[in-house]
C-alpha cells in the first residue's frame, strides 16, 4: 500500500507498531490516568505538583472534578475540574470567595469522609458535577478578623468559569425573620436547572428553636421552599435523615421533619416542589394502600433504632419525577413490622417495589431481607426500572424491575413472589476472572439514566484456601464492573490490573482501610474501589455518567519504585466508538474532514464518510478500519478499538 508523506504515515505506522505491544495486556475497558501525584498541578506554577488526590466525581458531559493538595513552596488544598486533558484549578486554599464577606477565604472542600460531627450526621454531599460541567460542593472556610461562632462552612459553586459563594454558616437565613441564622448545612443537590440546599437554622438567641430550611438557587438568588402545611415548619429530627434531590427540569424531591409550636403533630415526610408549590407525597403514619391497620413509618425501624443514620440520601429521584424510598410498615393490631421499598410516580401515586419476606419464583425458599444500609437502597432510572440490592436467607442479590402496578397484599405477612428479576448473586462467577473465582461481596452500585450500572465488589479464588494476617482470603481482590445485565457485565478495574503511562506498563491498586468491629471482634475492610452508591439523576455526586464512563481513585508504583496516587477514567463501552471518531477528526483533520460527521451503518460497520477528504473511518467487532484512495485499495485494518484510543489520546 502506498501512502503519502502526511500524517497518514504516522496514523497507520505508529498504531500498527503499538498493536502487538499493547493488546496482550489491554483486555479490559480503556482505563486512562488523568492526574497523578508528582505531576505538575494544573493552574499552579511549575514548581507545584499534585498530591493526595481524592474524591473523584464525573458529570454526563465527561467533566470530572476531584480534590487534593498542590505541593511546592507550601501545601495548598484545591479543587480541580474539567475534561480529561483540560483540567483547571477552580479554587485553591486562601482564594477569596465572591458572595461571601471579604474576610472569608477558601480552605478546603469537604467529603463525607472528612466532615465528622461538625456538619450534622456526616450527611453533606461530595463534590457534584452537573451534566454541563458546573461544580458544587460544601467548603471549609477561613475567617479572619471577626470570627463567627458557627463552624466556618459554606456552599460554593463553579459556574461558567466563575466561583460563587451561595450560603454559609452564620448567615442570616434567607426567608426567615432576622433573628434566624444558618446553624449547619446538611445537604445539597445540583443540576443544570439549579441547586437545592438544606440547612439547620436557629434563633441566634436560643439554640432550642432549631428549624430546617430548604432553598432553591437559580444561579442568582435563593428562594425558600415553603411548607405545604399551614403552621408547620420543616424541622430537624434526630431520628431521621433529611435528603434533597433535584432533576434536570428543576423539580425538587426531599425528605424532612415537619413540626413546630403551632403544628398539630410532629412527623417526617417526603415532599416534591415544582417551582410553584410544595406537595407532600407521604408522611409517617399515613395508611398503607390495601393493608388494614397498617401505616408507613419513615424514620424508625421496629426496634426504635435509627435505620438511616449513616445515609446521606434515602431517596432516588429521576428526570421523570419518580421517587424511590424505603419505609417501615407497622400493623397496629398485632404490632408486627416489615421493611419495604416504594416508588412514588410523577403523579404522586405510591407503588410497591419490594416487601421484606418476598422471594423469587425460581427460589421460593430464599426470602428477601432489606437491610436499609446506604449501599442497599434502590436506585431508579428514567426508564422506570430500579436496581435493588437485597439480602436473602443465604446470599446477597442484586435485583431489577419496575414497581407493582397495584399493591397485592392484604397484610404485611402475605409477602409472596416478587415481580423483580435477578441480575447477580454472590457466588456468581465474576467476568474477567477464571472459572474458580466467585463474588464474595458487593459493596455499592451506581446507575445512569439508561439503566446501566457500575458495581463495586470483592472476588475470591475458590482454589486458594490460604488466609492473610487479618483472617481474610489471601486471593481476595477488589474490583469495579459495569453492565446492564449479567450477560453483558464487564470488568472495568481491579487490584493489580495493568495500565499504561507513556508506553510503560504499571499495576493499579486500591487503597484499603481496616476497622475492628468492637462487638464481634472481626475486621471490616473498606476499599476505595467502593464507588458512590448513587444515580446520575437527582443532582447527586456520582462516579458513573450517562455515557458509561467511570472515574475512580487508585495507586500505582511508578518506574524507579515511586509510589503514586492517581485519578483514573474508564471509558464507557458505548462511548468508545464516538471517542475514536472525535479524536481522529481532532488529531488528523487532513485525513478526516469535516468533523462531526453522521454515523452510518452497513455490513456490520459503524462508519463515517468524510467528503472533504474522500475517506472513511469505520469500526466493526471492536476493530478500527479506514478506506479511501489516500489509504490505498480496499478496506484497511488499523487495529483494536481500545489501542487506537490509547494512541490517539497520546498525540
């Protein structure tokens, strides 16, 4: 084949040389290192490098955000955001925060792991990246001069290249009388439609007058969301977790206590606000449809314990206006109680998703238990299907399905065959590992609006019975998988996985933390492979986006034995074809023009024709091909899809 002396020669020759080098080790989804400790820190002078990179999140446009330190003459906390390869520092330690007083400066961004008791019940959300790349988070602030008596925290947003200080502890509470101030910011959610913020407010002269405020920020002003019940205010209940969510149309779903001196009774409810009015969807004590003498309880389980104490969010809210939530059902006649999961549709109708004691048709002796932990609450997608992790008598199962059209049980002890179907169970063979390996634990799930999910879990080799010093299987590995069902589940990342930096192979490892269970004396292990249990809808922080991309933190040993931290991006399986087209058009415009062509299909190929250069770029069976007079006669194979991406991104 004759080639002209243009970028064509580079395009084909370099890729073909690299295919044999990379392919044997590059069997999984394309995983890229997008930031690493020791690398020059974006937005700082050349002497500053990244350090302690943590809490990565992603938006559906592909924008990522993460926290860390920049180390040079001194160490400065910072937040970075942007598309991979185009990262910028959006705020750093000692920066002023427009919207806050002149004596207030940024200190650091807070995550759920660092807040402690200074913000209520460790509920505050991580950094959130919206669909278009806006960033919102709770920040720790520095105050000089007159110091507030409240902990110096505030809500900060990065929109259109500008930083906004929106609300902070000690501020006069918007919409309240003058004596009420912000006492503690508890939660936020953020989409391109705006931000919703939840905070405890209190009378400056009396700590006993605590109430809850919920505000909508429209990128300019804060609007207090009103209570739907006359003489009743939103209040902080120590027995329940208050949650906030906002979808792309600006509708807000939240849970909160309701009470006050003039309120007839104190309760906990689930609410929806549509920019005009607030609707109470459900309140504690409401009757369960079809069950005599049975009521909903949204805060306590049947032992009087706080079932949501560790949860930052008990709701899942999609762009169709549907809300999934957990509830305890109590029968007043016999005192029995069962855990349950429900969906409120866009009209407010309540539909049963799962009841404790149900079972699958194929496994009638294995009934569901609903543990109500953060990683076991359901997530709902725009197609109306939910992902539901449940505990059974003998295993852990991940189920999927829609809520029942009508509630079929006359009492809570009638639980029968579930309408949900099984996606995965413990002891299933994990994709990416041999036949002797099995899932030993599931730790968390994230889901996007198309119903694709990312799963964090642990796998063990049944043929290796050795135990480590902590009493765990020596073969144990932590990993992340992605799919829509068991049949298309793929391994994304795992302990020891090879990846490449500038052509050199390195191994990925997840940091772990171990805690001793004081009651049982056992060791509990947490891995950073445990992604946020979240949906891409509802305005919450997530590590999975709607293109299937996953961002996560990890560690690796660089050449020379230098141990480093990194932020990694796993490409979405359905996104790789589009990425090849976009990168090829960007890197080699003299071969593939005009850009942003129309995708076409023929004979199994997904391809684009470029009339200006009279060339074709196509993909079939995860292999890239080119055609056209400039490449010679016939269809020319370039190489495996993932290797082509690696090459193009390196240009």
